[in-house]
């Protein structure tokens, strides 16, 4: 199945002042589009063009680095746009999610601290995640386009810590960007949707 660039689920200026129109235009229209274009070309070449995206990510991991980089980033970004919404973030988690965060991650405040630390501590480009592994939530971080899928886990929340995700708005203050993401942007309804799918 060919990779296609999804539309943003909100207007380009909808996430301000925490993520600017300029950031979203560059990040979505240029960076994500480049992963789609290159990913399609490489998937075709590798004979994987007809596979579902998750399969391409898993099969190319450790065997075809260029394809993996683009397929992984395409997968990550499809969800990243949905993990944000205008007026998002904050401590009001849907009940089922709150219960899981309390039991597996030590509650909201500990999640916030650990998730932001994971994102700030990822050297160079990469991602920080909340993923379901062996039936439990855990916080992970990965370099570049890598994601929890290739580590036997299912991501339910991820934040992009590549510089193109925050540099226009925050310059080199990655921790400030991470704080704004958690406090003001997370779409908890989509996190719940991903959690329920992973828990099946």
C-alpha cells in the first residue's frame, strides 16, 4: 500500500502559540512529505510496496536502513499529528488511561517528569514514547526514526525531538518545547484510542 501524506487534523495555526504555523508548514508539508516520497520509491525497489506500513517498518529494520528511516518516520508522523490538538494536554486523562498511568507509570506527575526527561535526554534526533510492552505501559526513547514497534512494543504516545519539530519556536530549548507539548498539546482521546487498540 503506497505511503500518502495525511492532511493535518487541524488548521496550520491551530496549535499556536505552542507550535507555530511556520513549524507545521515546514514539518508536515516538507519533512513528512519527503519521507513519503522517498519511502514509496524505496519500498518499490525493495519489493515491499504492497505491504501495510507497520510490516514495512518491521521488515526493513536492520535489513534496509534507508527504507526503514523513511517508513519509520512516516509511521511516527502519521500518529504525531493526531497526538496533538488545540487546547490539549493537562492532567485530565480519560479514566481508563488514568488508571494505567497510575499503576504502570507512577501517576501523572511522574509520567510528565519521566517523559520530558526521556525526550530531553535523547542525544541528537529521535523520539520519546509511552508504549505498551508485555501488557504494561513504559516510557521509552529511540534515536532517529526508530520506534517501539521494532522493540516488541506498541506506541500510544510519542513526541518528536528532531530539531525541525521545535527549533523555529523554541530554538535550542528542547525541555521548554517538551513541557509545552505535555501541558498544552497532547490529544488524550487519541492516546486512549491507541491504548485500547494495543490492549486488545
